[in-house]
C-alpha cells in the first residue's frame, strides 16, 4: 500500500504526458547539478588555498620557535659563561693580591738582608 502511494507521488512530481515540462524539469535539475558542482569545485579550491596558508604559517611558527629557543639557549649560555667569568675573575684577583703580597715580602726580605 505504501509503495503504491509513493509511486503515485513520484508520478505526480514528474508528469509523463507533458514532455516539455519533463525536459524543463531535467534542464533545471542539470543546471542545479552544474551549480552544485561549481560550488563544490570552489570549495575545494578554497580548501587547497587554506591548506597552503596553514602549511606556510606552520613553517613560520617552526622558524620562530627555533629562533626563540636559540635565543633562550644563548641567554642560558651567557648566564653560565658570566658565572664562569665571575669565578675566574675572583680567582685571578686572589692570584694578583697573593702575588703582590709575595713580591712585597720578597722585597722587604731582600732590602733587610742587603
């Protein structure tokens, strides 16, 4: 029963007796399908462009990340290097003062005996 009702509805939508109306309906359907295909092609083109843009942004972000990490590493290296220099400077300072005291004592001893 439901099938017959469905067939009846289908026949009412596409009249078989009027071939001009049928051709017009097919032409409209073809036009709509072509418009849909054009829209789908445009969407695919836009998706391709967006994908390319996202890839470019990803590459840019990777370069920026690499540069930031390099700067952070340089700052850490600079900090470590400054600590080493400070320690070395303190050691050099002790060495100089020790040398001055030694030379002074040596000069006093030499002056005393000669």
